[in-house]
């Protein structure tokens, strides 16, 4: 059980780092990754990020993502 409590913060930090990188590449502020820590809100924000227009997408190129 001690091993679990040792790995849990590492896992959470890794997931936050991944979320930070993904949100930054989409063109949003990386601090939005902290929303992943809030239950229920994190699921809603994943949907918001999935269906909003990403600032890094170019207007003159058709990118059907």
C-alpha cells in the first residue's frame, strides 16, 4: 500500500504535464490543465476543448479535425 502512495503523486504529475502540453499545443493557456483535478468539471472541459475552435488552427487551410 505504501508503494501506491508513492506512485500516486508521480502519476498525477505526469497526467497534469500531458494535459498541459496538449492544451498548449491547441493554443490555449496551459494552466487549463489544472481543471483535470476537479471532478465532473474535467469531463465538461474535455468536451469544451474538443468542440471549440483551437487558436492554433490556420484559417486559410482546411483542417477537418
